[in-house]
C-alpha cells in the first residue's frame, strides 16, 4: 500500500510537470498502479497493464510507464490508453 501511494505521488508530479494530470477516478488510478507493480514484480519492469508485450525487450521498453505513446494519446484523446493520465 505504501508503494502504491508513493507511485501515485510520483506519477502525479510527473503529470503536473508535463501539463496533464492523473485520472480523477481514484479507483482507476489504484487499479493501474497495482497493475504496474504486478508487472514489475512478475516481469521486472513497470510495463503498462494496458499494453500487450511482444517478448522483444527493445520493443517492449516503449511500454514501460510512462510509455512512449502517452503524450500523443493525451493530445489526441484527452487521456492515455489505460486512463492513468488525462488532460
């Protein structure tokens, strides 16, 4: 639980520095953070829980949160694919 709260704080600061915010739905944020922690424990990295991994480490590195796609998705859709970050 402490790790979850620490990550929420870190991602919130990251979002503010980049001109967006965390999703206002706390349950959604906690679900995504728990998925990131589970992936870190099982796969060694905080892979976005919404992304399908290929098994190619170089390709999958783009899927480590914050992923390579989130800023473009926020600009286009108002949120990233998993919904962690919003405009």
